[in-house]
């Protein structure tokens, strides 16, 4: 194999039939450069126009130059001279194209673990996820992912010393299609998605890596000053430098600007999620700076009025946070919250705080009016507006859903300095106290031991159901105005939304909401016993844990609570209390066999007095 390399040397001689000026013009056209760059070639000194060529390549270039009128000659290169040529070329170009390409690859790799796109709620796409699944974007359609293919191809070609102008240009053109991406898919193959509101630093570094690779490709093209690829390389290099510097400067400008000039919601999102800059307005409505004047009507119930002009379901879902959370509202220091003519508050029964509700009596001192566009706080008697806050609803793309702005109005339970709690508390002139905290957290019930006096099987295989067979709550021997509450009741559901373990118990017109869930109840003349069962184990290890709580009637003051475990059963069928000794309970239990042949047992329990 012939490894002889040649160079083309020109010492200013031109063909006899062509003038020197014509040859200069032809060479300027051939090299695609200004005439001023050609003038030094005619100094009379030998100039190497091209080096490191094979015999066939040398003949090809020589013919083109001679056709332009330049008398060039082919000279064999010495091995040391051929090896040194690339080094000299790289020195003239400033930096090694290969090293610049490695820098681009490092930026590309660093962008992979970083956030690229982020939504208002913090849903995000990182670079590695996009690299693995972004090819599915053709279904949307979106083709930005394929710029990664061109990037890696161009990187390999640069390392081999090959020209890759069109590859890097293709990568840059495809990358700009990423600006059309407007939503983050929740699941591959599903249409549910979340709106993109901000770009992460992975997005910035990814673009910088593409532009850096363009600089590397252009740098390689201008390695030899009189190469026919000089002009193209210079153009690509200049384009890469301009885009890289512009991307870096604009990203830093937007990042700083959005943090200093953005509204509170935008600052929270950018800082909490460590994002670069927003895609567009995230939340354009600010909370009101202050309220007109504090409330002067004194303490009393604060009425909650819920309105929806056209979409009750949407409002219902929104009001869960925070206005659908009764415990949250009371924890702010509001003594009584009124909704639909019932007053909710905490009542102290001995050492226990219990959430209660009763029919409304006195006038409300203030009204919190909520619809699907605004929240207003009005003075009860004068209807003077203390403050008003509006918000916007933005539909999610390609799915039936909304997000609300300002975001502070969707907190489950805002902290003391968060909205809307801050304005409501200040306008009402109330303060959080230690008693208020105790109301929310409650206290432990006095514990007692429960002993099993006897545990014997029953002869009958059929249970006598004293409790309603299909009722979720079951109560026995109680007066007509006493019942274990119906969880499907609208007010009951509203009061217990924050804690699904709450149990409503009605005594006359008053309802007590017990923090510990209870499913069964039995009344005596002066007390009520509330119970809940939990299955433990399976098969031969089947057992049931029974929680028992005793309360006075009608005050509902807690007397004691205890727990007992009974083996071989899984269902409570019946319970009785001894009339003479109310510390003695008789339970009928079963193993709840599905074939209908139940194995029953009777268990007598004794509690400490």
C-alpha cells in the first residue's frame, strides 16, 4: 500500500497565456476568500497550499489550480514534515477540535441527570428520561430527540478528523423543536400530562453542548488556511460561538430577572425546584397587599359560604385545600366555623378536646365567601369587604383538569405566614394559642385492662343479628336521638375530611366527632360503649383485636379506653352489657365462614372499675 504523501507548492508563477490579475481572481474564487488573502501568494517565495495528500488527491488539486492559471508543483513530503503539519495547523486554529468536542460531550453528559422541563406542580423530566424515551416524541410529533443522534455521530467523526458540518447543523436545527414541547406526559402511552412552565439547567447545558460541538466542527474545517473547506468551517465556527455565547448570556439574564422581577409564585417555583427560568407567566395574579380595616365586631362564628357559578365538581375538589378541612380552619384560631346553619367548634370534655357541631344560633361576625373565581372576607353585620382575592383556572392540555393560581390557595393547611391564612387571621384579629394546639392534637384516653372471664363455643350455628346487617355503623339499645353518625351525610363528610379515622356520634341536635374510629356502639342508662374491631392473622392464627371506649351520657365525657385480643374469630356479631355490673360485657363472635356455617363463641369480658 502506497503511503507516500505529497504537498502542493506555489511560488507565484502563472500560465503564460493568463494575466497575473486574472489568476489572482481565479484563486480567490477557488478558495472562497478575499483577494487580499491571495496577494501574499505572489511574493515570489514558495508557499505550501495543501499538504498531506495522496498521489491521486495531489493530482486532483493540482489540476484545479492549474486550470485557474497557477503553476503549482507536487513535492513529496518527508515523514517528519507530514506528521508536523497537523500540529502546525492546530496551533494556527487556536484549540484542538478534538478537545473542544470532548468539552461538548462533558456538557452533554452533565445535562442528563439535571431537570430539563418542569411543571407548575413540580412534575419534571430529566435529561436521562428524555434520552431513554424521547424517541417516542415522533408520535406527538416532536423530533428534537434525534439531535442527540446527530450529536454523537458528529462527535465520532470529529475524533476521526472528518468534516461534519451538515451533521452539527442538523443537530442544531432539530434541537430547536424542543421549544414546541408544552406538556410532560405522566405515563408512557397515556394522554394525561402536566403543563411545562419552566426550563431546568439541563435544558441550558444540552443546548450549550450542541453549540460547542459546532465550534469544534468549524475549528476542524479552518485547520488549513487554504483548504477548500475553510469558508464553511469558518461560518460554522462563528455560528457556534454566537449561539453558545447568546444561550449562556440569555439564560443567566432570564434566571436572574425571573428571580428578581417575577411575582411571589414564580419565585417560589424557581427557587424550590432549582430551575433555570420560566417558560412564560406562571402565575400573574398577586395576593392583595393588605385588607381595608381589621374586624371590629368582636368574637363569634365565622360563616363559610360556598358558591360555584358553573362547575360544582371543580369547586368541590378545590375547596378540600384548605377550606374543606374543618380542623385546619379551627387550627388557625377561628373559634367557631359555621357552614350550612351548623356551628363547628372544639368542646373540652374533662381533659379531652372533641370536635362538635350544633345548630347555629347567634349571628356570624364574619363571612368567608368562596366561588370558583374569588375569595372574599366580609364583616358579618355590615357586609364590609375586609379583603378579596381572585384566582385563575388554567386547563391542563389534553386532559380534563385544572391548576389554580395563586398556588397558595391550594395548600392543604397553610402555615402562619402563608396565604390565605395570613390575611384571614389578621383581618379577624385572632391569635393562635396553646389551647388551640391542644384542641387539634387531643389527649390520650385513660387506659384500663380488659380481662377475658370466659371463652366458650355456642351450640347454635346461626347468629342472631341485633345490628343492622348492611349498616356501616351499628348501634344498639340507644335512644332515638342517639346514633353512630352516617358518614355519607354531607356535613359529616365535610367535618371529617381531614381525618378519615373520625367517627361522628349524634346526641340530640349535637354531633361529636371522635378522633379514633369506632364502628359499633351499645347504650346503657348512663353510658355508651363504643367499639372497633381489627382482624389479626389468618388460618389457625386468626384473631381479633377489639378496642373498647366507655363514655358518659349525655355529656359524652370519656371514662376509659382499653384493648383486648380474642383468638379464633374475625367478626363481632353481638354485644351486651350486664345491667347490674356494667364493667361486664358479653360478646358474641364468629369466624365469619363464607359457606354460612359459622362457628360462634361467647366471650365474657371484665374491665377495671
